C-alpha cells in the first residue's frame, strides 16, 4: 500500500510501506527525481552519497513548509544508516531552539542512547546558525554537509566562521553546496508564496480582489 503526501507544490513525497520513498522535487522548472531507500540494499554510487542524503533532508524541509515553517530539513547518518531526522519547527513547537539540526541531533542521540554522536554526519539543507554549530560541536558530529549558504546568519562560512574558532575542542569536517540550487529554491519559493498570500489577504481586506 502506498501513501501519497503533497506537502507543497514543490515537492511530492510518495511513501511505500516497505520503507522505500520517492521524492519528486520540481524546482527551477525542472524535475529532479531522487529515490531514497533507507532500509533496503539499494544504495547510490559512493560519489552520490551526499546528494542521496541531502535529497532525504529536502523531503523533511518540505514537511516544514507544509506546516508553515521555513523549509529546512536535516538528517543524521552513521555507518550508512539514518540515525535521526528533523525539520524546522519553532512556531509549531513553540520552541525557539527547534531548528532542523537540533531536532535531528536530539532524535539521533535518543535513538543512539548517547549524547555523543562521534562518527556521524549531519546533513542539513541550509548553512547552520551559531546555535546549531554549537550543538554540532557538543554532540561531537564528525562531518557536516549542508546545501545552500545562509548569507545573513550562516555561522560556517557566511556571517561568521564559528568552527574555525580556536577555543573549540572539536574538529568537524565540512562540505557545503550539496544540491544547493534545490535547497535554496525551496526557501525562496516558500517566501514568494508567503508574500503572495499576504498581498492577497490585503487586497481582500481592502475589497480590491
Ligand atoms: Zn540553527
């Protein structure tokens, strides 16, 4: 039995009861198709592993958008297995710390039964902020992979370079720019839609239509 979810006009997520899901992300007027099968033996080529898990993070970002949250998604992976997932949810959770990365780290630590996640990779669709970089260091994540840069508050390479600060006692390998066009487009589409909705409400309010 299959389940079809349409969280946003940009992303169609199809889940199948054996753990396979297919995400069709129609962004920038083209169709990108990713097949993610986290619990079956179908794995991508080694050089495509980062894209594979970033595609999974994008499906989580789409879930955030469907709840009216800024679409950011994150996945923690260790030894080729999904250990934790999260998406941005500060409004729905009334929680200022509920960024996608923090939610994924909490989920992974709970499942691992250990607040240290040494050897794990965190995939996130947007460059982490200062709070999330701090949490990455506290959780001993070994590798950080992100999609789009965040010019205003990104704390890895944009607004500041927190991981380069010498007082930190943990080194994280960093890779940026994985599926960056898709990761950036899902956010700009979200804000375009939101601006259009606000305009529409104002027009209705003023009786112009
Ligand atoms: Zn953050």
